[in-house]
C-alpha cells in the first residue's frame, strides 16, 4: 500500500468515525473498525522511497513502527471516548494524522514543519475552548505554534547558508539557537512549559495523550532528519549540551509540579514533561544506544499517557464500581510507566541513564530520584480523591428517566436532521426487540444496558495486559528498536 492509498484510508476512517459519533453504538463500532483497518494498512504499507507532487517521501522502518503505535494508541483512546455522552472530539483523534503522516515521511524539512504545525493546530480545534468558556490554553498554544514554526524555518535557513561560508561557525550556532527555541516552545521544555497547565484545563484527556505522547515527538524526528542533511549541526555546535541541560531541567520541574498536582489533566501533562526530560538525556548521549533508549522511552511515554487517559475517561463515562476497580490499577500502571519504575525495559533504560548521572554528579542523581517520587506522590493524591468519589452501586431496577429534550422546531436544521435520524434508528431497534420472545428480550435488554461496562473493562484489560507483556519481554523490544534505529538514513 502506497502513501496516497494510506492517506485516503486514514481520511475515510477519520470521516466515518467523525460521522458515527452521533450515536454511541455506531461510534464504538466505527472506532474499533477504524483502529483495525489503520493498523493493518500501516503494517502493509510499502517501505521505500517514492515521489508525489514533486516531493520525495521515505517510509523508513522506524517511521512505520511509530505509525503502528500511533494508530493503535489513538484507536484505543477513540474507543474509550466512544463510551461517553459527549463524543465531539472523537474524529480529531485521527484527523491530525493525515498531516502528521506527511511530516514523518517527507524529505523536505520545510514541508515537514508546516505539516507538523497543521496537525498541532487541529489539536487546538479539538480542545473546543468556546464550549469550555475558556480560551487561554488554546490561545497560548496556537500563538506558540505560529512563533515556533517561524523559528524552526529560520534555523533551517541558517543551516542552508552555512555551506556557502564554511568558516562562519556562527551560522551553525544561530541555527541551533533558533531550532532549540522552536522545539522548546512546542515540546514544552523548561522554561517554555507555561502553556501546559492552561491547555490541560480545557482539553479532553484523550486529546492530551495524543498531543503530548504522539504529536510532540514528531518534532524530534524532524530535527534528526535535518541533522542528517547537515551533519555539522551536531558536530560543530552545543546541541548535545542543550539536550542534557534541557533534559535535567524538565525532569526536576516536571517532578516538582506533579507532586503539587491532583487534577488529572495537569498531572498527565507534568508527568509527560518529566518523561520527556529522560528522552532528551538519552539523545544528549549522542550515540546509537542513546537514540535507541530514547525511542523506547518515547514509546513508553505514549503508552503511559494512553493508559492514564483511557482509564480515567472510561471510569468517568461509565458509572460502575467494578469498572473503577479495574481502571485504577491500569491508571497506576500508566503512572509507573511515566515515572520509569515499571519493572522491565522502561526501568532498565531509565536506571542505566540514572547510573551515568550518578557517576557524573551525585546531586543531580538524587534530585532526579526525588523528581520521580514526585510523579508517584501526584498519582497517589489523585487516586485517593478518585476513591473518595466512588459512590454506591446504582440500582439497576430503577427505571431510567430520560432528560428533557429540546423541541424539534427549536433546533437548527442540521441538529434536527440528526435527531430525526437517531430517533428512526432507535425506533427500528425497539420494534426489533419487541418482536423477540420474552426471554430473548430480557437478555437483549441486559446486554444493551451493560455493553459499555463489559467493553470498557475489556479495553482496560487489553491495555494493561499489553503493558505487562511490554515490560516482561525487554530483549525483543530492545532488539526491534535497535534494528529500526540502525536503518534510519540520517544515522548511516
């Protein structure tokens, strides 16, 4: 499957999910179907170099593995979102990947930056700040997207000018400066993380997980592709020092903010900042082993954010005590992944980095350990408040009383059409149920009432089981990451 067909498949899947959101069962089925189709499509996509519209695209093994993880995790978050009453943001979990896929595959840095920025702008639309009656976080982020894109393009231009005057090292230094500013703004690196809190306050948790866990690392991919085109960006500049300083700063600040936070969205954002700091520390080692560990850290970071967002979303949308008792361990697993203490490959890569930090500066080692404890403190505080909010088991014998609805003549034309279509479908299924024998009718009624609980528990069990499998098979995952990292064209 080539890039055009893959883009068409991704677009059609996003449209189907976006339309199906108006009726919950259709939204669930469409989310499951879109996830399966997209994972299969990416798995069977052709690897190699091809041209389209005058641009060159390369589907490298690592970019395909990244897209596989992105489609699977985005699909899991879409399934979790489909259980709720409000599913406005469901389609946005796939919309951004239409342009982010281009950013991952295109060989032109300028086009990649525009595609990355376009995907981030779609995430701003998904925040729907007007409905939340808050526009601070979305406005901050939108302005930063514009400024950061300009800084990245300026850095690229200075890198292009350097071969004309190879004795002017200041051009490379200026290029790195603009690239660091641009990426620092969009990656929320210290001290550019001021938009994280306001943005988190008005953003649904699945959107936060996709934005921070999957959308942000595309900027690092673009940076390393640029280094592949201009190797002296890394050889004659202080890029590794910037990675090291930015990484340790993000670890310390992220851990401190987590310890003071008990709101879910902000806790996820600050924990992601801490995990991103370890990614930068690995990249600052400037070695194949460091880049491989950074790839594993980024995947674990995205997986941890997905578990936290999915568990909280499902538990909030489905009021069931048993489901909450399944969701809480899944949330703990996600927090442990971000903290880097989940037994397995995450702990191994994180501990190797901490040992190197201990050998260079013992004070930074202890501060990094305290920052890790900060994530655990914030997660514990949130879980305690979660347990306090668990109410009594609802009485299923009590008849459900639907909320008062708005008369059709007061609705807009499009809303009236949707309401009419939804009512016709509901009446059709009601007539089908009435035609069934009484025992089957009772079974069908029980299934229709409890299907969300069963599906939600199944989703959380699958996610938790995958995390356990990921952590108990470290050798295979490290070998896979090392194999794909070695095949990156800009590392050859």
